[in-house]
C-alpha cells in the first residue's frame, strides 16, 4: 500500500504466459493492481479474467515491448486508469536458438542469422530499455519506483546455441547496474533476477536426456517453477527492499555455484 492507502501498481510485461503469468497472479494476490502487458493480447486478457475472478484488480493491454511507442502508450493507459506506477517487471522474452556457426563433418553448414540475433536483442534487451525508459519519468515524479528485470543464469556462464539470448541477458545485468546508479537517488531501485532452469513452455522441447542432466546439475534436485521466480520479483519489488539496488539475484536451485 502507498502512504495514501491506495494499492501499489505493477506492470508485468510478457504477463500472459509462463513466468509472467505466475508473476501477475502473485502480485494481484499480494494486493497490487496489475497491468498485464503482452504481445499475445488474448493471453493477457485471460490472466486479467483470472485475477478479477479472484477479487483482484488488473488491466490487459497488447504491448510489443520492442516498440518504444507501444511502451509509451501503455504507460499512458496505466496512468489514466491508476494514476501512478510503482513497479515494472521486465519479463517479456523470446528465444531463437542457433549456433554462431554450425559445423558438420568439418564443414560450416549454417549460422545464426543477423535477423535471428537482432530479433532476440530487440525483445529481451531493447524491450527492457524501452519499458524502463517509458516508466521512469513517472517514478521520478513519485520519488518511488521498483524496476525488476529478467536476466538469466546463462548471462553468467553462457549457453550453447544462445549467442543472441545470452548477449541480451548479459546486457540486462549491465543496464540494471547503470540504472541502480542513475536512479537510486530518486527512490527508485533497479534489480534483476537470474532464473535458472525453469519448467515453462520454453523448455518443453528439451530432450529427456538433457532435461535429466540439467536436474542433476541443480543441487536442490528439481526444475524451478514459474512461482519460484514470481516470489523473487515480489520480494525485490517490496517497499521494504529499498536498500537492495543493482543486485542480480540468481534463482536457480544452486546450479551456478562454482561455475
Ligand atoms: P517464460 O518461459 O520465460 O515464461 P514464455 O514464452 O512462457 O516464457 O513467456 C514469455 C511471454 O512474453 C509470452 O507471453 C510472450 O507472448 C511474451 N512476449 C514475447 N515477445 C513479446 C514482445 N515483443 N512484447 C511483449 N510481450 C512479448
């Protein structure tokens, strides 16, 4: 709650599915009014229906985070409805995996295309920049804000076939640390969560052998659930987390220890 006893307002990008959906539901359950932004409009609307059916407050909007004008218009809509923005959860993401160069029998037979590289950067890196830039003037005026962005443990140790995704997620680490320095004096914190192996649609295509190996390398012995990440977002977004700034919180069951 704010000092005027109004609920805090949170925007969750990519809130229609997976981790974003779990996050939108979790924030609503915690008493936030939630703006669910997603490229998939119907998915966002379905999440809003679930929140309102449970007695919460939420609005859905089709926003392509890679488009600055979409983010600016989205912010205007949230302000019109709720009058403030307390939290931005930068969660929207995509993958387009491919090796830098693909080699077969000693011959180069393919490569990650420039478009494939750019597409992931546009959503996972520029999208975070666009949304954050769109909300920050409001947060500065309020002298309050919580920006939580989604990096990944792969930003810390790389991942086969993910030059584009790893570049974006490492970029999120860098941007978060810049914003922590630039915005801290205005009552705004910027932090990131680095999820490990989370059981979402994104990983459904992983072969069983690889899945089992991933579990084996996770000390807690299980894949993460979307709710594990949602809890971390909620913690970093809390009013009382005001001294946590520029942190990259791994939520990975311990999988990166020692790497
Ligand atoms: P995860 O496994 O990380 O939860 P999902 O694919 O389930 O990943 O969810 C990512 C969400 O981000 C999806 O709801 C998807 O529609 C959304 N999304 C993807 N690209 C964009 C974009 N450009 N703008 C807004 N939302 C996006």
